[in-house]
């Protein structure tokens, strides 16, 4: 068998050779394999727990755990202590211990994909097994309220809720987030001064999109406890809540306070960069990201944010360099492969773009954005059936996603399947009757099928919701031309060109329409 670290062939059935096992570093990543040894198990759990953003009770060096993702979970199941064979007191202690390990090791993807899962993405059954065992503890050993147990169960629910969206449904995610809040509330009803209870509850509320409620939790903490370098995450999370509420000034104020206390705080610099990016001050965003990377050059998520900022401002070469840096750190980073695909598509290298998107999908077959982007590229190369396959896979994961439905509707329209396309668009409008893209697509279908007057109404409705929709002015102009309302058509082309002076189709349509109008008047 070959050592997963150095590749040396060994005669014994071990995952790592004696030489590598004795080296100072005890965590090795080769391909999709992760090996963990007791000498640094505790340190690894500390960092992974911080990445998950949850305060949990730390585990001790208790297991020699080797996991090979590419095979199965036999070894980690053996490491779960054969719970049914223990004494009652042993069961209680060991179940708690293993629950801590699961949380701290980050068995599921965390919310920002900063760590790889120890188990395959499509198998979180062991987390659920330990969750069930710990919930049974609450029933079998009622006694005094057990804050530690409540924290563990709440954290396990939160961990499962962060599993990839293609693996658990929206309803399952919502259920586990609700249960997490329920158990953190139990912590606070037992001890209202529990710092972990307040911080963890706020973290879950952020994930549920209840930003004002999260701010209330964080304010309670800030009002009752001294702000130290050890709990600056409270201010960072408060900034995240303000950011998501659209209050960028207050978000920046929170991050600035963190930086005042800890000028080397990587997360505060990263989040400050996000604020500048949202303000469209991309130069300031890049400066903040560089400052964060100065203190931690291995932060993949910051390099990803920097790449996205460059992409949004047409700096594709700079974006590609950032993504190359990510992939040197972690060849399996799905977001980096996805964004490299976007970069290549922007510069017209469609073959390379599809290759990158395939790499993203090989690492995570449920990557929604990669599926949609690949489908869109395949449409551009007239590979309609392959494109439809991408959209269908994406819709199995998110059946009501409007962007994917729009792409599918457009493809059906290109395939001249107008009735099917209109059904898709009507499905979107049944969810949001003012969706400008759906209204535009409906109008385009109507004008292509000869229903000009109904099409005009759809274009007008789309422009009421989004007056900056250049394509809607252009299509409205084409429809007016069919009705020989040339002056109105030219006005629409002029509106389109005012918004986008380089819009070549509108330029050509205006010239053609002017000729028609001149010919008519002559």
C-alpha cells in the first residue's frame, strides 16, 4: 500500500509510512485524503472550530483517527467508541466527547468553505448519529440542566445545517437552524450570562437572515461584557448583520473598532474590504484584502473575494492570478475553479472555461453557480441538450431558483419551444409578479410569436421595475417597428444607447429604422 503523504510503497496496510508519521507536521492532505494524528489533534480542532464560528467545549487528545475520503467511513465509525457497549456514565461522557470532536473537526463544510470536510460531502450520517445520541442523553439523564450538553446539541444542529445545499433540503436546513436556536435558548434560560449561548445564538440568527434579532443578541453581550481581543468576533458578527441590512457605514464602523483594538485582525480587514467592494470602491477593497493577506497569506476566502472584485471591474488577469494562488493552496477549492471558469468565459476562452467549471463540478457536483454557468456557455456553443442537462441538475437542487428558471426559459425559447418557455416564465411570475427579467422574457416570447401588443405591455412593466434594462428598450423598439411605429421605436433605441453607447445591436437597429421611416416619408 502507498503512503498517502510521500507515495512510498509499504508492505503493511497503513495509510502513512513510519518516516512521515514521525515528522513534526501531523496533518497531511494529499488529493482528497486527510490524515490526523493525536499529537496535534487538539490544535487542529481549535482552529477548525474557530472557522466554524461556534464556541464549543474543546476536546483533548483522545483518538488516533485516520480518514480516507476516497474510500468509506469505516475507520471513523470504529472511532466512535462502540457507544452501545459502554456503561451508562461512560456513554454520557464519550458521547459528549465525540460530539465535540465532530464539531471542532468540521465534518461538514462550514458556511464560508474555509475547511474541507473530513467525511465526503454527501455523507453526514455520522454527525446525525452523534446528534441523536446526545439528544437521547437529554431524555435519559434528565437531572440538572446540562449547559454543556445543550451547547453540544445546538452546535451539532448548526453543523448539519451548513452541509452543502445539494445534500440537505432547504426544509432540513431550516429545521436544524431552528433546533440550534432552541438549544442555545435552553442554555440562556439556564444561565443568561452564558457568553457562548449569546454568541452562538447570534451566529445562527445571522444564518437564518434574522439580522436585527442577531444585533439584539450581540448588543446584549456588548452591554454586559468587556470587549477584549478574545471576543472581537462579536463586533465582526455585528458588522456582518449591518452589512446584510444594507447599513454599510455601521458595518464599517464595527470593523474599524476591531482594527483599532487588533490591527492584525484578518477577518476585520477582510470584511472591511467587502464593505468597500459593495460601495463600488474597488481600490479600497483591494487595499483591505491585501492588508488581511499580509497577516495570513493562506486565507483562500480572501483571495476569492479579491478575485471577485477584480472580475466585477474587468481586471481579469489580476483575478486569474488571485485564483491561481488559491489553487496552489488548495487544488480542490471549488469556488476558485468556478471563478476561473468565469474569467475564461469573459475573455472568450470558452473551452478553457468549461474545463474549469467541470473541475468545480467534479469536486462538488451540486455547485449551483457552476452548473448554471456551464449551461450558459453550452448554450453559446449551440450544445442545447447538454445545456438543458445542466439546468435540470441545478433545478433538482433549487427547484424555484429564478435565475436558473430564466436560463432554462431562454433555452426553450431558442429551441422554438415557446409554450414550454412561457410555462417556465409564468412559474417565476407566480412567485414574483414584478420580476423584471421574467417580464422581459415573457415579452420577448410574445413578440417572437406575433403578439406585439401584449409584448409591449410586458416590456413596459419590466422597465417600470428596472428602468436601466437596456435590452428591454431594444426589444421594445423592435416590436414597435413591427407595428410601423418608427418614431417610437427610434426613441427606444435612443434610450438603450443612452444607457449603453456601445450597444451595437441598438445602433444598427436605429439606422435601419431611420431608413424605413425615411423611405416611408419619401
